[in-house]
């Protein structure tokens, strides 16, 4: 279950269990950030390069599946 924890911040469950991830839509001009490994290791770099929102599941995506 997705839980609102701030104005544009949400705790999103992990498909692997555990605490889940924090997604913050106030960051990256509304593209959002996530604290998962995929976002930190790949998606943020894609966003920094493109400065545009590219949906998850497409080449050079700037959003992870939690966003």
C-alpha cells in the first residue's frame, strides 16, 4: 500500500518485502526521485543527462518502477 508521508513524498512498497522506498516528486522538476538501487545507480544519471521525464520501461528511462 502506498503511504503519503509528505506533500509530494510517498512510501512505496518493495516487491521483495522490507521497508519499501521513499519517492519524492518535488525533486528533479517533478520527475521525482526514489531511494531504490535502480534509481540511484542508473535513472538519476539518465535524468542528469536528458533533463526530461522518460517513463520506466523505455530506453534511457529516468524513472524507476516505483515512480
